């Protein structure tokens, strides 16, 4: 059976398109998996959080909708996912607020913190 050149080109184009979709979905799964257990790079995303200007553990962007993590500011006992006690001294995690290229996005909430 002889394959025409036009069919071969169309097949390659489909294969490239499917490869791109597969790679894109892997990248999305990797990012979603980073916060799937309320930790990132082995660091829990709850506890005392110190806001710094340089050398943060995480760069975060505050958004109004579709966050990676919902954060509730508490005054004591930040012991579950998404509960942060903002401190001025040494904290469990150091965060830096950024406008672009964050490690993950957060939304401040009054109740039901954690993964959306």
C-alpha cells in the first residue's frame, strides 16, 4: 500500500499536536500536584508566616478568584492547611508577595482555608 505525501504530513501534524497536548497536561498535573497535599518542596503550607522582601521560601501572588491555596489569617494555633499566623520574627515559612511569576497563588478568606 502506497502512502501519499499529503497523508504523511497530516499524520505528522496530528502527532505533533497530540504530543503538545500531552506535554501541556503533564505540566498542569505537575503544578497541581505540588499543592495536592498542602505542602510544597517538603514545606507545610500552614503555621507562622513571615513576610520578607528577599530570600523567601515561596513567592505568592494574592488573587481574588481561582487560587491555588485559600489562606485564613489566624491569631493562634495555625495548625491546619491554609492557616497562617503572620509574624514579624522568625516563622515556619517565609513568603514574598509578587505581582508576577509566583510559586503559587493565594486568596485570603475568613473561613474554610486550604486547597480549593
